[in-house]
């Protein structure tokens, strides 16, 4: 089905899918005609090509394929024989047949099969097609219906992949589509940008590298689809390898384009020729790095390999902040503390990233938040039995229960429901969401934080020095690769991704943390990087001026790419 994802599909909880439309449940947004025709022109090289659309929906890609084959000289009757669409929904298959027939002016019933794609592949789809084109449905694992999901997972196991409960439906669609290609075949698919960056797609990335000689991924600052918020990419691959299997000479090129208009105004050949292919390694590296030049990639790899750089987890561990289950109840301001007599049951709190500026969070800054009326206290009643709670505090608990707070999932699975687990003060905070630079703040307030911020425990070296060491172009560039960004231009780091950030392999003197704090609060992060790049990367690690400039340019390229999407959203005229 030629569809795009729905970004407002809930991340967890199958019951919540009942509020979604049928189209969203089956991934049902459709691909614009200009994009389908652009992709068909690249995928199909001969009037004799046999072409598969694995989830054809109402026929958007099939009509583009038919026009391309007719343009190459194929007869309408031959097109019906050479094209195969598969669609699980009968009503959509009927539309696809009608659409194809209107282009060909002949009966097109034989070109579309109503079936589950994974069931169809078992008997009909293996190694039969010169090209596969389409936009597979993006359905989260929890809403991927049976028995199709079971067949899809079984097929992935047969290809040596190990899916899990994060595996979206588009992943097995890609695997099955690869198996449908003849040696030398081509593939053109619209896929979520998650392909480049999420952990659950790492196995798929290795599978694709093993399956093709060349891969091109085209990302667009402008969202390709008007009704979907999730960023997607155009995935183009050619020269499907033969039955001998894995090989060592696949290249991957990732191209960024500013708008759909700028992309479709040129041929696919011209677009992919713009970006030199990069050397691929058979490992779990994210494909985000392929936005960089080969010298930038080589430098980042060599710094890690030679021991000059290491990962942050050598010095510290990173954990999520406190998960309360209901911040509305557990995160309180000073007025609430007084009104409900909570003073013996609260701890200092950084409730959100906006409360954390600079590189130090101390008692004075926390007290400033309190004075402003911010919710800067975390209620920690622990396992105190109700009869030991002060009368007003007990009333506050009852107040929460009248609003049903105790019935939420996180609260309902613990006893008592108001006992928030995992409340501890870290050595430092690490921002989960990044707008410009990955920031670490030393915690001098004895505070904890909610799960909008990560907690960092330093076990090698003073926390102040480890935090200061993170303010270099090395760490900044690696954050852009280790993290993940979506349509809004914000970079997000999960704890395991944060622990993979590159830092100097040994404790290094940096700009004093108080000075870093002042400069960052003044908006002068580049001054911090300039100083630390000279002293840490240059004097301590021995990196040359050109290598330091290469690291800075890598950060610039990646940061500008993701922030460009946000600027484009704010200024639509920039698309033209």
C-alpha cells in the first residue's frame, strides 16, 4: 500500500489504537503522483522489466509503473503481465485495478492480487522481479494484526533476522521485498527516517548492505507528505547480489535535499550522483553518519579505533530521570508544599529541561525556580502507611485519588501507589533533547529530575572535569550520529545512546566549569568549543588544526541538516 506513517499513533498500549481511523491502523496515507513517477523512472530501465508493488493500496505506484513501461515502449497487455500488485484489502485492490485499467485502457484484473503479502511471498514472490517499488505500511508492532504479523516475523527469522516488539511492519516488508528481486534488480521504497537511526533497524541495515552493491537514501528537509508528521526518506538500491550472499563492496550514500520541489525537479540519477558513496562497515553504526563526507567519517572512526577517543560510559553511566506516573500530582510548587503540609516529603527537583541552563545547577538556581512559583519539588512519600501521614498530606493523597491518579498504569502497579521508585540525586544532568549542543550540567543542588532529563553518575574523575570534557566538537559531532532527530529538528538521546558519545580517552584539563557555565548562559557555546578544542583536542590529544576543523564541520553539517527542517516548517516560502 502506498502509504506514509501517522505520527500520532500512540507509542504503547494496544487499547489506545481503538481511537484511530481504519486508514491509520493499516498505515493508510498515499504517495503523491509526482513522487511515484519520479521513483518509477529510476527503478524501471526496460519495457520488459517485471515490477512488484508489495502493498499497492489504491494503485498510486502501479499507475506510475504503467506510465513508465508504456513510455519505454511496452504494450498495454504486456504491462498487465509484467506488473504485480499485492493488496490485503479487497476494496483497495479493486481501486488499484480500476486505476491501472484507466491508464492502460485494457482489463487489468490479473495485475493485482488480493492477499497478505507475506503469505503471497511464500509461493509466488521469490526471485521473480526486476524491480520492487512502493511505500509499505508503517504499523507499530502492537497494532500489526495477526495472522499477518506472525507470518512476517517468521519470514524475518528465515532470513537470519531477530525481530522484537519494537519491530514496525515496514521492516519485514523490506526484507520480503528484497527476496523478491532477481540478481541485479532494483528497489525504490518510501521508508521512515527511522531506517537511518533507530536501534531496532540495525539488523535491517546490515541485511540491506549484504543484499545490494549500492544504496542511496534521500532525505528531505520538507516532509514528503502533507498529512503525516513523521519524516520519511526515499530508499533506492540497485544491483541485488546473487545467491552467494554477503559481499564486501556495498556503498551507501545519504543525500539531503531542501524541499520536495528541489528533489523532483531533477532526475533520480542527477540527485544520487550529487553525493559520493561512502565505505560501509558491517556493524551497528547508524546511517546518519553517511550525511558526512568520507574524510569526516574516517576521522571519527580512527579516533575511536586508535584509542584517542572513548565513549562516555568509561567515565559515567546515564540513566533516565524519575518516572512518577503522574507529574501533575507528584511535581509540586512551594505553595502546594505549604497548603498540603508536604515539606517533610519533598526533595529538590529539576522538573524540565527549561529549568536547566548553563553547565551548573546549584542551590541558588533551584531556589530561584522555587521563588518564581515553578514546580520544583518532587513529592516522595515512600512507603509511609496512610495512618502515619499528616492529616493535610493524607488529604492530598485523597485529592489525587478523587481524580483517578492512582489508576494510571505506573501508579496502579506499585504499592502504595504514591511510592515513587528510583528517587536519587545524580552527579550531573544530561539533557535528553538537544537543540544546539549536548549539554551536561553538574548537580550542586542535591536535586533529582523527571524523565525529561537524564541522570549521570560519574565514577571516574571529578564530575566537574568530566562535564567540562564533554564540551568539544568531538562530543558534539558524535551526538548528532548517536542520537535521533525527527521532523521538528530536535535531537534526542536515550541513555544508551548518550553513553556512546565520544569523549577524550583520558581525563583532560578543560575550561573551568564556572567559565563554561557563564559563557553558555550568555549564548557563547562556540567560545567554549573553541577553547576546549584547542586545549583538549589539540594540546592533550594531539589533533591537528585540520582534524579539529573537520570535527567542527561534521557537527555543523549534521546540526544544520536537522535544524533546517525546523526553519523550513516555520518559513514555507523557503521550499521554493
